[in-house]
C-alpha cells in the first residue's frame, strides 16, 4: 500500500513537471481563475498531490525546521497579501504546493535525476520540432531575427530551460551517457536559436566556474570567486553607471533591454513593502502603480525581470529574504563540502539566472520545481556527509 501511494505521488509530480516543461499551463496564468481549464488542471493536480503528500507525511516524510519556517512564513505573507492587496489565493496555493513537490522528489534523489533528464529531453525536443515545423507557433520575429520559443510562451523561457538542460547534461555525469548526449545537443541548439542572451551568458559563466573549480587549487579558486562576486555586487548595487559602462564595453544594451529603468522605478517609488502584493496582482494593468511604471519606462512589463525583486513584490521583503537565505545556505554548504558538486553549480546557475529573469516566483515554470529540487537534494547530501563525519569521529575516539 505504501509503495503504491508513493509511486502515484511521484508520478503526479513528474507529470506536473513535464506539462510545465512544454508550457501547457502558461497561457492561463495572466488572467487567473479556475474557469481557465488548464489552470484548473494544475490546481487539481496540486490538490491530488497534497492529499497524497499528507498520507506520505504520516508514513515516511519528516520535515526539517528550515522548511517549516519557510512554509509558515510564505503562507502568512501570501494570506495577508490576498486579504489586503487582493492577491490570488490560487497562485499562492500552487506556489507552496510546488515547493512541497520538490521536497517530495528529493526523497528519491537517485531516481529523480534520471527522470528529470528524460523529461528535459522530451520537452526540449518537442519545442525544437515545433519551432522547425510550425514556426508560426514555435518562433517569434524580433526586428529581422527569428527566435525560437517552441512550446513555451517566450524565447527567454525556452532559453532558461535549455540552459538548465545544457548544464544538467554536463554536470550530472553519473547518469546515462546517451541521455546526456542527446540532452546536450538539443539544449545547445535551442539555447542558441532562442537567442536568449541572459541564459547563454549565465550558463557559459557557470560552466567556466565549474571547470575552474576542477583544475584550480582551492585557495586560488576561492580568491577568484570572491573577487568576481564582490566586483559584480559592487557594479550592480553601487552605481548604474558602472554597470552601464561594463555593458557598453561588451557591446550590450546599457539598460539590459529596459530592465535597469524598471528596477529603478520599483525601488524609487517605494513599491517594496512588508507583506507584498501576492500573485497576479501587482502587474495588473488596472492598478495605478502599473500605469505609472509603464508610462515612466515606455513599455508594459508583466513582471520585474529579476527573481529577487519579484520575490519581494510577491511576498514582501522579510519572506523574500528568508527564501533567498534558504537557497544561499544550501549553495554555500554544498560548495564548502565539495566546491564542484553538480548540486552547488546548478544552484549557482539559478542564483545568477534570476538576476535577469524571475523563475523563482513563476509557478507555471518548471524551473521553480527544479530549483528547489536541487536545493533539497543538496541539503540531503550535506546532512548525509555530516552524519558520516560524526560517525568517523566517534570511531577515531
């Protein structure tokens, strides 16, 4: 009985992840409500999972204090934002459920990575076929360039998923070589054809850091990484002129395609508050704040194009800090334990990628589950390492 329930729970999460990877739910997210059939399906799949998860919780799953703190904090902030600001309860429910889905998948860390690779192969391959054989659906034309978006709603979504697939094919070296080779090939093609420069830059940066961690001495590599992070943080936070100068040197748009003015508008007008605005609320065209931001920057944004800012908009800054600290702690401990583990490098990808995109808060995106999946896998490995260390210490004594 236990095994049947566990298998069905696992299948429910894997099916949800696959449907997200082919963009099945995206078109119903902008106008949220259970009258939308695809969003209703996502809602019901989350409900089925939650019922099964409660049964599993009583049998095998033991939650840590950190996860409970996150879930309680996120739930409270989302409920308050729904009551005060009118945020979507459906969106809040799905977001919290997907963190629990990632937590459940992490219990099967040996098997789930193989499942994830197969899902990525199938989903990215279907997007590539759509872009090639049905370009009216699978591509967009920006100026003269034709950009692949496949089955997803935007080229950046395909670029982000393909970038993750590329990194997974390189770093998850314990999995089947054939699956990894196919994933590498189709991910590289879709990443290049999507022309998602942010995803391409971040994936190449993480690959370089990963290779450096393999061949540089630890002290040299740590110094290199520290200097790189400090310089990047200063260039971003101290002055927009420094960032713009750096971008212009490489021939890039000095506003990050309008992102920098958007971020300035959000912070300068005090839109970040204690409890946030909830899901599908702040970027509503009917809100006065949306109209003011759109008129100030000259285009209509539907999210902040920054995962950290978007978390503060949705949850408020205290809960956003807790969520980011939870992710950062998993990365830091995993990196200290073994600086070139696949988990730490993949988490690093998400931390960098969310500088220009907001996959941390997009509950219709597969990257949300994948982020927390590897965070939880990393935490399990850290705990296992700590247990082995204590056992070895006791033996020595």
